[in-house]
C-alpha cells in the first residue's frame, strides 16, 4: 500500500514537472498582462465609486 502511494506520488510529481517545462512564455506573459489590465480596470472603478461617495458627502 505504501509503495503504491509513493509510486503514485512520484508519477504525479513527474507529470507536474513535465507540464512546467512546457509552459509557453508568450502565453504566460499574455495571461499575466490580461490579469493586470483587469486589475487596473477594477481599481479604476473602485476609485470612481469612492470619489462619487466623497463628492456626495461633501455636498451635504
């Protein structure tokens, strides 16, 4: 049982390492850029909402 578990873990580790070696740098860069762009959009939306709230408070 222990040997089977160790073998399965070794196989899973080997498959994971193989996947890491096949990462396309350009694809990864594009995905990171997309996440960064989305984060900037969300931050801008938050900032606009906060500004609208502050403007509403100042008018009172």
